[in-house]
């Protein structure tokens, strides 16, 4: 009988109550660390999300003459596609799918952007042809100065539809 109790009665430090006490202690410390981190992140000036949209990040895409008419040029590092239309206009669309953010791929044969994740597709202006993507691809401002095309990737713009006013001419 005494032998049996030896196995069922743990040492005082390892009792269930002791374990729960330690667990609460550890959770309390973790919560404290998280609270400190959240407070620090909130007070840190450079990290606020609402500052992000107002920054300028100009990427020099190249000379106007370098972009063939009726073509789509990927800029993977800038995370956009630069579209040169048949009429010479430029449109820069984000490569981020508006469904869940996968990178869309340009399909030259079909002349559309296709998302590899859930098969959304977008036409050459970035407009949804096939859901589940809920809206067109975001666009970036295009600036043409002295024959040089630049794209401001710091200012992505949401849109509900395509409008000719989104096209920039040299
Ligand atoms: Fe593109 Fe879902 S992330 S269709």
C-alpha cells in the first residue's frame, strides 16, 4: 500500500497546483512582454501604417522608347507590371492579387493576368475577368519626365473600375 502511494503522490514542488501556479506565472510574463512590445510599436513614429501611403518611392522604369507598343513589362523588384498600350499610353498595375495577395502572372498568349492561387484573372488593364478577386489590380502613379518613365510604388491606388484617366501619355 505504501509502495502505491509513492507513485501517486508526487513531490510537493510538482503537484498539480504547483504546476498551474508556474503556468500562470509564465503566461503572466509572456503577456507582460507582449504588452510592452505593443506599446513600444505603437509609440514608435516610423512604423505607423497610415504613413505608408504618403511616401514616395520612385522607380525609374526606363526610356519611353524602350517600351514596345502593346506590351507588358514585369518589374518584379518593384512589384508591378508596366503596361504599354497600343496608343502609347502607360499603366502600372500592382502584381498583388486583390483576393489574398498572391503574385499574378502575365500570360502573353491569353493576354491576361492570372493568379496562380485561386485562378482569378484580370484583363490587360487589370480589371477582374474571373473572380474571386473582388476588384481590379491596384495601380501606381506613372510619371513621364524628359522621355523617362518612372513609377511611384509608394502610392498604390485602389480602384473600382478602369478609367481612361488612369492612362499616362508621354
Ligand atoms: Fe489571387 Fe486568391 S489570391 S485568386
